[in-house]
């Protein structure tokens, strides 16, 4: 499955949802920034969604006696700078290491702000993640400018994407979209999107001073190069988008291998799990639910693949078969807790995306 369209569909799926879930129900949307101390010298920062509704990943800050390691740098440069200012309130130690768990923009575009603030910073990524970042980062800048120009032309001409006259509501919506995109571009126009400086292909450890941190690769999952960051003394792991709460991001990647990675984490000495987005997990129950859901869906897709064969036109039939074979209402309720926005995200992104990803893997064997 091509991941750039997956990112686009993710942004669209979130952008079309309401502002927040009912009180007490965790939401796929995020409207507020928060910083939580999860262990001695370890903090997790959650971010509000970007102005266009694109999600911004969680950031984990690990402080040692000599230096600091940060996991994921967020999407908007302004958000990264706000994080940096807060880190400097927590410690006078320099951020020496920044780990990108995977290449998606909402986890990497803040790199430039950290590089500017901390000379000598090492930006660490798996070799596959680094390759993706080098390619997609340049492509994003070019594509964003081109899409802005095309949208501006449509707004000025009063037409829709097909070149037909747009109604009042459509013109107003397009104008708001353009204003939002120009606001985002104002942060990136003169900003250096920064690629990794240190690539790894096997597990290794970093000594921050009286604190050892492991950078681990558990295999392909959400992408081909997902890294996790494990802090043994705190029994904490930051997973990137291998795990997302409350509704997992499963549209793309390598589902069976993702489940295997989650199962590996489930066997580790971990009591705190920081997902790529969403609430900190203090046990492994949610992680195990996600792994089980993936396994059930993938097993049915693999079975149906031999019935329907190698044609994307048959994906709809496979989805019907999977839906009939599993307890889809039960799984939807487990992840969405009945919230309409969460359910919409599950129905339009997570569930169909998982089936398509599993089908793509089966086809490629």
C-alpha cells in the first residue's frame, strides 16, 4: 500500500470529524496540549491537531544526568519550539539525541527546530525510515506549494476542483481551506525540514548518564522502519504509531508483522506504554486488543485471498467476507466506546485500511 495516500486519507478522516468526543470518552481528535510526568525524569507531551486537522504525534522526553533524549519531534515547527522551551524548564541538560520512530510528517517535521536549538544533536532513525524521510520530505514541500497554488486559483476563479462554478458554501469552504494552508505554509516557507543524521539497523543502547535507553527495531509494522524506545529503569516504552489510542492507525504497513511487534512488547518488562498518539497506557490490555484484532482480520483476509485472487476489484468482496466472519460490532465498540467520531474514523480509515493492507501483503508474497 502506498503510504503517502494513506497520510492524506488520515488527515481527511480526522479533519472531517467534530471538535471533540463526549466528556469522558477518549477521542481520535486532540484539541489541547498537555505535559505529563510519567516517571522520574520522563515526560510525555501531547499536542493539539494542526490547523488543518492533521494529527500531531506524542513527544517523549527522557532526561539523564548528562543529556536528554527526545522521541518524535511533532509536525508544526511552532509546536516543537513550544516543547523545546518546556524541556529547558525541566532541565539544563542538552537534548543530545532525537529519535524519529518512523517517517510520517507528524513525528518528524519538528526536527529542524531541535537541530537549531541544540547544536551537535544526533537525529536517529532506522535505515528504512531515513530513506523514506529523504524522499518524502522534499516531495512534501514541492507538493504543498503546488496544491496551495491550485487551490488559490480555484478560490480566485470561484470554481470547484472540476473547474465548474462553485456555490456560495463551497467557495467559503475553499477560502477557509486556503487560509488554513497558508497559515501552515507560513511556518514552513523559511524552515529547514531536517533529515536523520544517524541511521541504525540493529538494536543499540544510549547512556544518558545514570540512565540507559534502548533503541530497538521489532520488524516492519506501521512502516518498514519503525523504531521503539525502551527505558528499562522506568519500565517504559514509546511505540510510535505501532500503537495509537483510542482507535489504532492500521491503514497501511505490514499488519501481521505489526501484530508480532506488539506481541513482543507484550512480553517485555513494561508497565508504561506511550503510543504514537493518544493516552498513555499503564497496562498492556489495549495493546493486546489491537494485536488480537489485527490477527483475526489478517487470518480471514489470507483465507479469502485464495478465493477471490489478485484483483483490487475484489477487495470489496473480501471486506464483506471479513465483516461476516468476525464480531465487527464488538470490535468497533471496544475501540470507539460508542463515540460517533471514533466510529467514523474506525469505519472509514482503520478497518477498511487494515483489510487493504493485509490484502496488499498477501498479494506480494
